């Protein structure tokens, strides 16, 4: 198997197992509603995400079958252990991506938010962790790191962005 077919294989298996972007936001909505109100029902999730109850029900069916969400007899939703882990991973990815896009690449907050949102559920925990280590080093007291960052930010392209 060459690198190309191997990558294609990874892509296919990923498509089957991965959480869709919409599913990730459903899990985060349940997480936020539980934290804020102590309960989450289909109607609350629909309101939170600004979509219909029917649409939420369809996505929840998948999330329940994958073992991320449970619903009790009173229609209250809960995250399972793996559902909570998924939320934690997505939130951690979002934080590290935001920092990278905003603090290193100097994109404006709105653009950084949009792009972090698009990628947050796709990064593996390993990549998210490695990116975090990279940022920790880049913003550490290591003089090579601060020199690198300063040199990057003073390049013609970047200083134009900074001054905007
Ligand atoms: Zn998102």
C-alpha cells in the first residue's frame, strides 16, 4: 500500500467513525445546557442551536446509537462518559486553535473563531496536544522562541496585518 492509498483508507475509516460537525455542536449544547440549567431536553437543544426539534431528534438518534448520549423516561438528556470526553476534546481543540490562529497567525478574533469552529472536532487528541506543546514553547521564556515569534511578526506580510 503506498502513501496515497493508505491516506485514502484513513480518510474513509475516519468518515465512518468521526463525529460530524453538527453532532459535535449537539454534544456541546447538551454540555452547556446541563452546566447552566441542570437539564437539557430536545426542545432546549433546538433553541440553543437555533434549529428545529425534528432536526435535533435526527442527530440525537445517531448520538444515542454511538453511545454518547442517553435520554431518560422524562426525556432528559445526559452525556455518557465518552460523550463528555468528546466534548472535552473539542473544547480543548477550540482553545488551542483559537490561540494559534489569533495569537500566532494574528488573524482577527472573528476569523479565528470561525476557523477554529470549523476544525475543532476534526483534530485528533494527539495533534491538539502537540499544538498545545508548540504554543507553550512559543510563548515560553525561551529566548529562541520569543526571537522566532518576534522575527515572524516583523516580516513584511505580518507587520502589515498587525498594523491594520
Ligand atoms: Zn464548530
